């Protein structure tokens, strides 16, 4: 019995904590992706590169002496106009085309490649490791837990709750959901649909940039870092339901726990195929995902 308690306390619990800290960051990234799809019906293939840009902006500003707490506010604010311009100058130009799904997918894919190459050109291909902004650890129930991961969990959960409140409990969120459900009806009722589109895209990009700030001290910063997380973020969005905020939260926390805990029993090489296998099973049983989409659920 004592061995079982030690195993739960010193093996399973720390691994579950690591999965939870990764999960909240993935959820933040997936939230931006699913909100953009739920409203604009656009699959943003450049979302991972926006995440990388957020991390590099934090790295640059930190080198100029900006503190970590200021970065949590400043980087998302800088990402907002980037996302706004991307939507107004690029997405909006092909949004009303007959083949807009393919065109926007190819457009954002090409945009992502350009941004990745620009990051390589400006910062080089090498990996950068930011300093840990919250050093040390805390002992809880006999477990030594890194303070930064505890902060990441608490801050991420609070931010997820704030996004939910904005979308489902404010007038701004009501306009977003109305535009997602029926843009023509919302427009006839006075909702500035085009501004809502641009603002929502910018908000999703800002969430991706903030995820880059939060994960940079754990996973380092490099030009291709967006590729690693975009696959998981898309898996979360597909399993949860394309465009569903609730689905992104549930699927993100669930899949990262599966990934973290399974690595204790199987080679970590098989963790990603296991997650993708769960995605395939969910699509076979429930093709629309676990939940509906924004404005429909």
C-alpha cells in the first residue's frame, strides 16, 4: 500500500501536473484557433507562426529590459494589430470567393511559411532559452512542484475563464456569437460584422502570441517552434468540435493528460500517435467532435 501511495505521489501526480501545465497553454492556443474557425469559417494554418512571433517578441523585449509581467500585457497588445492587418489585408480579400475555404487555407499556409522564414532571417536558426521568470518550487503534499508551472496553470485557467465570460456573458460576445450563427441577420440588426471578423481574428492571434510568451521559458524559442504546437492545437480543435470553445477546453486538458501519463508506460515516441489515434476514433464515432461549434452549441 505504501508503494502505491509513493507511486501516486511521486510519479503520477507530478506527471499529471506537467500535463496540466501543458494543457492550459495548448488550450489557450486552440481557443484562438477555434474562435477564428467558429466565426470566420477559416482554418488558420499560420496560427503556429503567430505563436512563435509572440515568443520572439517576448525574447526581444526582455533583451531590452522589459519585465516578464509587462510582457504578459505588452505582447498580446502588439499581436492585436498584426492579426487585424492580416485579416483586413489578406483574409478579407478572398473571404467572399466561391473557393474561399481552399483559398484561405492556402493563403494562411503561405503566410506561415513567410513568417517562419522571416524569423530565421532575423533571429537565425539557433535555439534561444529565456530565463525562468519565477524560480524555485513549492512543496505540496510531499511533492516538489516548480513555481513557474504552478503559475502557468493558475494564470492559464484564469485566462480561459475570462475568455469564456467575454464570449458568453458580455454584449461583445453576443455579437460574436450572432455573427457566427447568421452573419446576414446579425448585419441587418446593426452588428458591424466585418469589424467583428477582424477583431475576432486579431483576438485569436493575440491568444497565440500570449501562449508563446508563457511557454517560451519551458520549451525554448526557435523559428520552427510553431510546427510542434500547431499539430496538437488542431487535434484539440478537431476532437472538441470545430469552432466549439467548450470542446477546445475539454479536449485540450484531456489529450495532454493522455500524452503525459502514457509516456510513463510507453515510449514517448508513441505519445503523439496515441493522441492522433484518439482523434481518429472520435471522428469515427462522432464526426462533428465532442461539442458543437460557436453559435450552434
